[in-house]
């Protein structure tokens, strides 16, 4: 399987590698904002703008100084200059989160949009949603069951079929996650990642993957290539972390730390 990596021009600047607007985090899930934002940067994009609640900004700022922070009321202006939108990681399904999610998708320009986690749960309840043309959905099987109104057990036994169902229903690239992950393009092209790794069965792993995909997309990969390369890169990072730390002790933070080793393997 060949994976497309972004081009890295030695004469480039931070603007060359793209801007990600990440709308994520909430009072009880600030970690999702941190993990998804830092993962996008580690995947190689030039900027991450994190738009979230002030208390989340304070929590994330205590952990990293590599992110540009913005209040939620700045989203409309940020959309004018961003290259990729990532939305949903840990935003909760509150009424306020739902309003922000829907209003943002109604205003988003023609850029790639990755919807993850709580964004998927809000989408599942949205009748006649307004969705962008360049869309990536990243559900695990339970989120997929809500999006399709299908029993989880049915999805697990036929991942490829239901990944195609999601891509057709939402006109998107789908990343359907379980012990194996299936990526399906808008046109029905399939990539299966069968690298099962229990080290990745930790809270925050999905946030890391969503950030990696956003970071690759910001650097110019199309939706399907960003998704399948992101899935493979994430699984490699988990494998590298497991080899050093054992499958028991790998945290989402460790997955981020091993993205560099995963890149080395992929480049070789």
C-alpha cells in the first residue's frame, strides 16, 4: 500500500504548511482540545488555532505554548483564513455546543472539514444537515450506529459495507474505527488498516487521530489520502509506543510523542 506524504519545501514558512482551525474541548474535556491540537502540529501543519471556552484555553495553555488560542466568538473571522476545520473533539452535546456546531458548518467556506466525537453525535440528531463538500467523518462503531441507526454488532461484522453506507449517506470520506479501521472515500474506494493494537484502546486516541488527519489535510493532501495516511501513521505511532512502553502503559500523549518515529518508518 502506497501512502502519500505532503511535500516539504526547505524554503517554506509556517504559512506554507497550512492553518487548522480546531473547535474542540469543553469544561470536563479540555484534554481533547490539547490532544487534537498538538497532534495536528506534530503531523506537520504550520498553525493550529484552537477556538474554545476560556477555561479550556487556560488548561491547554498550561500544557503547551505551541497553539494560537481564540475565543468562540472569533470563529467566523477565523474561517476566512483557515485551510482546514476540525470540529467536535470533546465539545459536549450541550445546547450551546450544538448551536456552535450547526452555525459553523453553515458558514464554513469550501475547505476540508473533519468531524469527530461529539460533533458526530450532534450530526446524528440533525435532520437535513448542511454539510461541506470536502468532508471527513471519523466515527467509532458506536457513533456510526447513531449516524446510520443500525445496531453496533451489525456494523462490527461488516465494517466495509457500513463505511460505504456512511460515505454515501453523508457524501464524505469515512474513517470507521474498531479493532481494524476502514477508510472509505466519497467514491467508495476502500483502505483497510488491520494493525490491531490494544495500546491504542485508550481515551484520547480518537482525538490524536483526528488531529493527525487535520494536520495532513492542511498540508494539501486530499480527503481520502489525508484519512488513510493519517490512520496508518497513527497506527505506526501506537506500534512504536507499544514496543517501548508495553501495550498496557501507552497513553494518548505517548501516541503524539511517537508520531516522529512513525514518520521515520513511513519515510523509509
